[in-house]
C-alpha cells in the first residue's frame, strides 16, 4: 500500500507542478503560489474533517508546521524557476535532492531495507535526473540561477517529506493543517509584493485562476497521499517514490501538449519503472 499511495502522491505533485509552472509564465509566480496555498489550506481543512485521527497533539502539529516551512521554500523556488524558463536545470536538481534527503534521513533513522529495495532506491535517483532533463535549455534561462533555485526547491521539499513522515498518521490530517497554514503565512508577504508589482496589469483570466485552483487541490491531495503512505512504509522508500513526481509532469506534458520525449527522458522513465518494480519486489 505504501508504494501505491507514494506513487499516487508523485503523480499529483507532478500534475500540480505542471499546472503551476505553466500558469506562472502568464501570471506572477508569487500570486500563483499564494493562490495554490490558499486552496491547499482549504483542502487540509476538509482532510481534517474527514480524517481527524486522535486529534491535534503538540508533536505532530509542530512537525506539520516544519513541513509548511519546507513547502513554502520549495514551491516559491520551484515556481520561480519554472517561470523564468529554467525547467531543464531546476527540475532535475530539485527532484534528485528531494529524493536524496528522505533516503539519507530514513537510513540514519534506522529504516530496515532489503538489498532489492536499496537497489530500487539507488536506481530511482538517476531516474529522476534523467526524466527531468529537457532536450535543450529554455530561451533566456540562466543556468546559475536555475541551479540555485533547483537546490533550494529540493531542500524545501526534502524537509517537507521528512517532517510529514515524522508527524505520522496517528493524529490524522492535523499536521497537514498546521503545515498549510504556516506555508500560507510565509508566502503571503511575498505574494503581496507580487500583487503590488502587477497593479494595473491585465487581470488573470478564468483559465489561469482555474489552473491555480486545480494545482492547489492536487498539491493538497498529494500531501494527504504522502502522509498516508508514510503510515504504511519506511521514509527512505516512500520519500524516494514520491520524489518521482517529475515523471508526472513529463507525462501530463506529453499528453496535454503533445511534447515528444527525448531519448534521455525515455531511459529515465524506464529506469523509474524498474526502480518501482524493485521496491515492490523487495
């Protein structure tokens, strides 16, 4: 079950990132981030009502708040990177660091892994890198800035994954609520700056608003799926599988935009599939 929920979270994260990234190219990324976080908070409220667990407790709520810090850092850095056309640099670094951090922390915490599971995790790391690579740099992108944003985003999402894993599932979705609330509080001041910068600009269309709302719903759903996955499996495994979310972005771009996969991306997708099989067999 851990594998199923982790992969479902990866797909939700990937589609959410695709929608937010595309929208950030026509609307200020700070406003896209804030809008998605608002919807994510509403999603967390619904999750708490549906899955209250044992109720709020200091420890899990605190870990949830820490996950919110990671979420705010991750989405701001990622959306900014996608907005300036650095996807070919940002996405691979973000994906790899997001997978490495939970894997390392999980092992340090004493996660028990079989040799086959270790092989799957090791194979998943380059798979994320290969899937995320784009055929050519986007016009006007800056490799240095993209690298910094990718590393920052990956560190943020890595913190999100580790913190939610530590929060556990006993207290239901309460860690998600505190996490989304903190993320929104951190994003709002930056979003206000974006609102001032766009004063007088053309208001976003219904498509941009709709895409932002769906991105927020999917991001919130991905957090829920990831949290549930941690209740069934080890952090090292769940974190690595959920970090395969770039594959979700590539898949939706393939079917939505009819984008062609490069040879590198095809190899990465095959490697990711083999990695998942190894983890399941383990």
